């Protein structure tokens, strides 16, 4: 099976979030399963500045964008031990910029940039000299690809028979643009209607992908159900419900070569489930030294690693720490960056409880690994969470997650109740209400469990032995691809 993966970011080239982890790992997982996979990403300034084996090709072609032609230069990447091919679409006007999408304020021409990228990716596919079976698109930045494949590239042998799959990583980001940007797509105005590309008078690129794709996926089964009703669908719940027969939820995997406590260069002592206590203690010593403490705290270490934004439930965390930090029950560690107002709230709590609350503002990959290795408990109190990777990393490193019951957190964390503890299926602690009181009660349950060493150690070993690798997720995607290839192409209403 030949699969074309198209994404706006992918590890190791460029990253702003979990999309990059998925796009970077899934092609390799599919390649290990015997697929011939090709990944296409933009040639951002960030990607070209890295020490990666990226080389030019002789492919250069013009892409029509409205009344203009923008040149696309194609680069090829060769990664060590990689089986998947990688091509980068270069255009300095579109991608030679300080950030991928514009940072705090989106670039005003993001519609043009990703219309260009989507069309260029298909033009590239037609020049590679092979026929693709599946074209897998990720998020709004590639939402035009299924429409282009159906309406503009249907006669091109390389992609004519290909099925398209649209993966939604987060419904909150839809690619909404001025209606006149429809002119840039080159598609007929008749498609700018409420059933296809229009959304309350705007061009909606995510909706376009959902409508025109042969199949739609998202990153967990529960999130697939949540987005078919309000508020989870963020206005597109009706569109998603109408496609419910081809909507599937597949939990993301994690890269177990990068996130492996038995071989992690970011931690002082490798460990496995068999010697987790020794490994965690060594990590605690190293983390204490990194933070300027003379010795590790004897209290349980409760950690939060992630974006410091409201969606991640950090407001709840601020309130809970304000009440619990003075009790002496736990030591708190927060690592991340995000909303300045949220950062300020955390800073106030950290200043009020020195020695009990540690706060590091910024993104530090090595420190993120060290914190997970040192932590006893990892907090994921998200307001909504399509899948979530933090709890999967926590499992891998033996840090028990405390999570809110939403999206992929429901699908990956089994709440520790008397029944699940007795039958050996418990993997963490969940709470339902999006309130600080609910989070606090769940954390107190976790701390109570931590006080009983033997059952806690058994819980830690159990979660570390789970398989949340991309090999497992890749098998789910492969089964989906096989199903849609066996079915007739979807018909747009």
C-alpha cells in the first residue's frame, strides 16, 4: 500500500504541538507494517536551520494561487534509519518566517500559504512517478487536499484512485478565512456553500476537508463522539454527525524510541518497571540539583508539563496549589509556557510557597523528560483533550496520571476505584467536573494511594508495561485504510 502523508508540521523538522509528533511518527510506523510511505511538509526556516540531511532535487514548478503563480522548490530529506520518504515544499515568501503560523497573532496570509502548500503537495505527488492508494491529511492546513483531489486532480493517474483521509487533531482550530480567499483556491465558487466550504460567510478549510474526504478520523474514540455534538464540534457538529458513518477515533501513539526510560539520555539513570524506584530516585536528585535545591524533597512529586493555557486546566491547578501547597502533602513542579496571564498566576503561587512549588517557564525537551522520570504523579486537568500525549508519557515513565474525564483521557486512563484496583485494570485517577474542587479530590485520592507503598508500586509497574507505541496505533490506521480501499469512494452531497 502506498500512502501519502501531508502535514503542516512534523518532528524533527518543525513543531508547535502534538500534530508534529503524529506526523513525524506515523509514517515510520506504517512503513514498519510494510507500507510505502511518503511524507510532505513545508520547508520552514526552522526546518532548514537544523542539522538535518536535507538536499535539493531537480523538481521546481509553479503553483497557481488566484491570478498569480508561486514557485515550489522540492527538497528531499534523508533521516537516519528512516524507511519513509520525506519531501519538503520550499517557497521563501510562504515559509521563510520566524514561526510556523504567526505566534500570538496568526499571519494575515495563512490562507494563501496553506492553499499553496496543499496544491503543491498534490502537484508533487503527480511528479513522483507512482500511484498512491491513500492520501492522509492532517488538520485545517491540509483541508483543501481532499477537495483538490476530487475536483481538480481526478484525472491525474498518480492520485485518481486514491482515497483521502482527513484527521482532525483539534476542532478548536478550523482555518477560518475571509470569503474572498476562495478566489485563491482556484475552485469554482459554486462550492462556496453551506454544505461544502462555507461557514457563516467565511471559508472554512477544516470543514472542506471533512466534507470532501472519503474518511474522517480524530485522535481518540471518545473525542470522535464528543465532536458530533455541541460544544465539542465547535460549530461543525452537524457536519461531523452527517459523516458519522465514516468518522473513526484512533488514539495517538508515542515514539517509544524517544520516550523510553530504559534508554533516555535526558535522565541520569536508565530504568524499567523492574527497577523503577532506583531510577526515579536518581531523577529526583538530578531534578533537585537542576532547580537549585540541596536535596530531593521526601514528599510525593506532583508535576504538570504542558502548555500553560486555559484549555489545559491550568486555572484549576493554580487554585488547587494555592490551597494544597501549605498542607505539606506534596511538592509541585510546573514546566511550560503559554498565556502570560496564566504564567503570572502560577508565578504568584510559586513565590508564595518557595521550596514547595517549582515553576519553570519555557519549553525544555530534556527537562520535560527529567520531570516525568522524577514525578510520582502527573496532572492533566484539561478542559477538553482530543487525545493527550502527556498521560502516555507519564505511563511510560511510571508517573501516575490524574486526569479530567474528557476526550482521549477517558480512553487511556482507567480510574482507580475499588473494583478496578481489585481486578488489576486501574491506571490512574480521573475526575469529571471541570472544577478545582474535583481536581483536588482526585489528587487527594492519588496521594492517599501513594502512601501505601506496595499497591502503589504495583500500579506503577502496571502502567509502565502498557503498549501505547505507534506500532499499535499504526495497525489501527492500516485497518482503516484497508476498509476504505475496499469500499466505494465517498460521494459529496
